[in-house]
């Protein structure tokens, strides 16, 4: 075991000359996370397997230039100001229509062409906690009108590694005029190792009795029960290759601000497992369906379909265009309010 702590190194420069840094968080017990202040990108997450061997279990690229070239994949980023899709790239709030940047057919996806995942954040390493935890706080100010979103948004995202082999993500935001907010992490997981091949042999469980049927553009049509469909993951089962999963599930727990079990992922070969708890009402499960080999890992392996899977805790896609109700919790943030959201990843090893 090592001593918990954080180190930092220069990672590269943006085309305009600004310096990008990479932070390395080590919980001293075998869990290590690396992240950039560019987009909050998680560039590595090392976990031990059954034999004690540590591997990086999130897809990553070799350099800052590679991340800039592959920005459309949202690999490892903080997705926002609004994670997922907004239909037609516009919404109405308090009688005013707001036109957003279009970057997904006719829609706005993950905040637009230059969303939070393509922005420079301020990295603030935190003092180690008395419980042995280590944290990195990332802050930025999203100006009024950025990608078409109204209001200046002050946002902070904190990555914390716990002594209990957990990775916690805390989101917080305030605004000076009404806006919409929906934030998530877009990390791609492969618990067998980031460049080990397909993650479609992993076993997945989702605590969700309903999923969202999308149209051809990924916009919700309706919510339906998972019973009797390939979308039923209430009992752990292999992801498989029969469908190109990129869908939203409505989690069964109440939206009460508390952490609730949402998902579990397990790689039988390595034994590594991950449990996800969240305060959010929904989760987007994306099985790396559109990975086509154009992105390559640091070891030189192209990332093809299913190389990694995303489990994005969030509010439902296109919520700003839907009447608020039990199935469509509001994503509106107003002055004087504080947006808060937390997702916790607990890692372990399942012995055969």
C-alpha cells in the first residue's frame, strides 16, 4: 500500500496556448484515477483483478491531440450543460425560446459542439480527508449564451477516491437566471482492461422496471415496461451483441436526494465488479455501439463496437421539452437554487 495523495503533471497545450494538466489521485489501496482539467476527462482508472494485477479499466487516448481530434466521442468527459439529447436543439423556458448548438443530426447532444467536455476547467486538489479519501475539485464558469444556454452557470465537479475502493462524483451548480442543467460522466468502462477487447461479455444489472423508447434520432417517444424485452436487466445477465444499446432507463428509486443502487457491472474473466449508486432518476446505458476503430488506445488497439460501455446517471433526455411530472422530473435551475447530484462507483472483485 502507498500513501494517499494527488500529484499533477503538464499534459499538453491547447491550440491557443493554454496549458492542460493531468491529476493523479491515489487512494493508497490500489485504486488510482487520472483526470484532465480539459473537459474533466478521466484518462485512467486502475483496479486490481483476482490475481491482484492492476489494469486501467476506462477507455483512454494517447495524447491531448488525440482527445481534441476525437472530441465527438465524448470519451471520459463531464457531459453538460445538458447531458444527452435535446430535440431540435431548442427548448422554451418561461415563455422564451432558446436555440442551442446542433451537433447530433437535428439535436443538441451533451451541451453542443463545445460543451463542458470541450472546456478548460480549474483544477483544485483537496487536502486528504481524515478517512483517507483524496479529492480533486474542478470548477468553471459557463457564460450566458454558451452553446445557446441562458444564464451564467457556476459549476463544480468533485472526483473523490475513498479508502473503501470507491469513486464518487459530486456535481454542484448555481445560476444568475433560469436555465436547464443535466450533468453526467461519460466514462467508457471495460473491467477486463481498457485495451483487452470487447466489454459485451460483461454482466449487467439495472434497477429499472421501465426504459425509454426512442425515435430514430434518439428522442424519447414513450416509457414502457422492460418485462419480456431485451431491455430487462433487473436480474444480472450478459450484455450480449443482439442489440446496439444506447437507451435511457427510468430507475426504480425515489428522487429524494439520497443515494440508491442503480446498476452493477461484472467482468467474469477478471473478477472485477462495479456497483453504481446515484441520486439521479435515470441512467443511459450505451454499449459503445458507434465505436468504429477511429479511436485508438495508448497501446495502439483500435476501439471498435463494444470496446467499452457507458452508464450515465442523469435526468431523462429532452426533459426541457416535456411537461414536468413523475416521469419527467424538472431540469430547470433558478437563481437562489443549488443544483446537486452525486454518483458513487464501488469497486470490488468477485471470486469464482
